[in-house]
C-alpha cells in the first residue's frame, strides 16, 4: 500500500491542522508523482499499481460513517465513490460486506521490498555507500561535525538525518514520542482460477475495514491475472488487527513471529472469505511500526542543527517517507519555505508516559478500542478523553 496522505488520513489531518490540509493534500499527491517518476526513470520493477483503495463497512454504523467521507474527499481533490452492499460485493465478494468507500486517487499499491531494493541500487549508482546490519550505538557532536558510532566503526559527517523508524535512538525528543508496535501478516498459497472467480477482485484494489482493530489486504504476485485454467497464480496478503507493544519498547527478532496473532488472522480471513476455506498460508511475518500519538511523521533537530530526524510514520511510511526526507533535509539546511513554516512541521506529538505506566496505558487503550468495535464504534470515556487531547494509538 502506498498512500498520498501525509497525515494518516484526511479526517486525522482535519482534526489537527484544518487550515493546512489543502496544501498537505496537494503536496501528498505531488509526492506520489515524484515517487512514480523515479520508478519510471530508473526502471524499478516493483509492481506499481493505481487501483485505488476500498475501505469496507461490516456494520450499518460503519456504512453511515463512510458515507460522509465521499464529499469530504471530493472537497480536497480526491476521486471517491460510495458502494452499497451489492456494489462492493461485485468488486470483492464477501458475505460480511455492507458497503464500501472506494478512494480512486492517492491510493496506490507497490511491492515495498522491490521498491527499496531498486532505490538502494539507484543510490549506489549515485555513489552512496550502504552498510546494512550496522546499528547506531551513539553519536558524538563534540567536534565540528557529527560522529556516528557503531560496533564496527564510525561515520563522520557535517550533518546527520536520522530515519530510525521503530528502533531505539539516543535522542530524548524521539525516544519519548515513538514506540515500536508490532503488526502481523499472512500470505496465501497461489489461488486457482476458480478461487479467484469466487472472489472477483478484477480491479486489484487494496482493501481495509474501518474498525479500530482493522485488517488490510490485497492481491499480490499478479493477483487474479496470474492464474490460469491450468495452473494457480497470484496470492492474497492479509494483515493487521493486532497492534502489539512489548514492555520497555523492545525491538527483537523473536517478536517478528507471534502464533496467537497468526491464528487470529487466519480465523478472521475465513470469516471474510468462507469460499476459500481450506486454503493454506505459505508465508507469515511481523514487523515493528514507528508509532506516535498523532499517527504521522514529526521532525526536529538537535546538536545545534547538525542532527535532524523524520520519524513516526505509524504505518504509512512507504509513500510519506520520501516527503519526510525532503522536510528533514530542509530543516538541516536551515531552509525557510512554505513547508518548513507549517504547524505540521513545527509541532510535535504528545509524548508517551514512561514505563511502567506506558505499557499499562497502551494495553488499556487496546482493550477500549476492541470494546468500541464491539459497540458499533461507540467510543467510551477513555477514548473520548484521548481524542480531546489529540492522543491515539494505532498501527
């Protein structure tokens, strides 16, 4: 999934920076165009598609929630269409669907690993040296520049831009505002032609539901077009729902596999698509997302402007990270322009409380989000209080 949104959805942006949203939406669409331009110019094979994304409703309350989104999206330059139960099932056939909002602009699909590999190869051709599996341990700004220290050596530079995602970093302003939240994914074995026909999905849209604990899913590896009468082809990626925070913010390889989350994903997959009962999942994995309390990137500098950062994308970094890099570099260079002057750029998310309170707050919030989903989205006192202060928890 690759979204044009720089603020984790139009509604979140309007709740925080209503006066800046028109510009941010415009910049977000231009950012996607910039990504596509590099993909085309460098011939990066990353399965780029522009099918749009459908947010599905599985209750009547969710249908009502989505209906207000069509006009709002149109007001800010997006093409969107509300689908009733028959229309959504004609696109993707699931017995649980009651309706859907199909956003046709600003929502693309891409293979992020192949995109990263292609961008890395492009960077190397430009003379960039990449050292993977070389975690930063600390940095030293006592001299004229900055020295980044690792277990295997050090890097010296005049200025440094940190893009550390969910990993720990020795900068207090980041450490208190970003927590690693684990998200999990299943991928099916290749589907037969008959299985694809039972689903529809001729337009290859990315999909998600509008619950607090939501799923995201889409065809990959060619989708329905890859299957023939003679051989299966194309898979379904199905992920989301759980957002797991480990005490102390640990980021460790062991957390990339979680049987309980995979079992839950499998159960809910067959609730959505009972016609696929019996299909096997060939791949499963998890990863840590850099979550902040406002759900989108924030920026800053330290050490007299020699170290900057762009972190906190909260799951939408595939597209937004390109824009964030430009903002972070402008701040390092001391550039004053329409973007660096925005409140979006200058403000910071509320920090999370320290441990052990942090862990308790996150677990209680997850519990209240699940309770709201069971009550057709009605948010209780705790969630309404967080909303009032612009705080949240998401993946």
